[in-house]
């Protein structure tokens, strides 16, 4: 039967992030995408004067209906959450829908490049860190990891031992697999490093760094990763594919002289993503 992902995050109506990224990517990967929208924003929060309509009060009744209908999920993937109360409700949701067979993927979306996004605080990062204890896989970037662990954000110049220690620190939050995105040991290289606390193994994967910064790339990465796991790829394969696809999306946007500033051309690289998936399926 076709796999089904439940993704819990906001709808930023324009901005190419959160659900407007997760839905198309998951669908393109041949996986059913169910959504639990946490808020409706006119745009993501990097725009000025965005509107914000909170949907917190919908979370419990919607979840209850799904329980009553015996609806379950092969993966639950959470992204941007807007309040402490939403973290609490998502934690409840995990308790209600976690099974022995499904996976919980948390992308603790809170910031980038050393700074938290508008509206987030250190206390919020601590609450998100606690939520991460319920995940199978967590996908923070360097900024989010630093805030969740209460350590200094180091932009560059660190070595592999340092990243390994951050990953081990993250694993103590309780997830099986901790992944750090936006890792770079060498100038001109950017990628991910992961730690599986059950096997004690580390994994890393790098691409050529593209000198550009866009919003929504973490959402592209996390959506692709969850979709890849549902296609039977191993965690390592899913991370490598997601890193490659995200890099392609960034390059495509850089090469597009009319490219928009607020998000990447992930749509244009979907044929690449689907071809790569086909290769795994035919292996
Ligand atoms: O891309 C992450 C994201 C998701 N949702 C909202 C955001 C952002 C990043 O800024 O503002 C509302």
C-alpha cells in the first residue's frame, strides 16, 4: 500500500517553505501527504508585515477525528511550530499516533546562520529540544543544534571531532539518529553529518558549496529525506539524496536570472529527484 506521511507545520501562503514545499515534494516521491496545518501566514517570516492566523485550537479535534477513523501514518514529520502550546500538542500527537513501525522525523525549525527566526527564544529552543526526545530522526542545522544544546554557535573553523561531540550531545536528547545540516570542514564544501546512537556509527556526506543563501532549503531537505525513507532508502541514502537534491535546487535558483529571493526552484529539479528515486528502486 502507498505510504502515508503526516506532516505538521505552517502554511506560508507565499514563500516556498513549510507545507508549500513538503506537499509537492512528498507527492512527487510517490507518497501520500496528509497535513496538519498549524497556522496560516501570508508569507514566511523573512518578509515584512506578514499576517499570522493561529490554528492551535484545531490540532486536538483534527487528531481526534483521525483516531476515530482509525487513520494512521507511516511517518510523522514536523517542521516549523509556532508556540509552546503547539509543541505540547505535537508531543500529545506523537503519543497518540506513534507505533512500532512508523517513524517520527523532527526538523526543529527555529533559525539559521546563528540567529533565531522572528518570535523564537532560548526557552522555546529548550522546549523543542525536549520534543526531539520523542523522534526517531532529528534534522537540526548548526544554529538550531546550538540553541537546543545551549552551546555557542560556531560558524566555521571547527573540526570533525567538534561536530561528533555536538552530534553525541544531540543524541542525548533521545532520538535514535541525529543529523546536523550545513556542516563544513573544508572551504568550498557543505553537507551533513549524522550519528546513530544505537549503532554508534557516524555518517557524513558533502557537496560543493554554492555561495548563496535561501529560505526553505531546510524544508526541501527534510521533506525529501522523509519521502526517501518512505521509499525504502536507508537513512544514509536518504541523507545523501536529500543533500544532492537540495544542492541542485539552490544551483538552479542561482542560475535563474529571474530567480526569486525568498525560496528555491525546487519544482524545476523534481525530474532529477524522481530519476534518482527510480535508480534506487531499480537497484
Ligand atoms: O523554512 C522554514 C520556515 C517555515 N515556516 C515559517 C518560516 C520559516 C523560515 O523563516 O518563517 C513561517
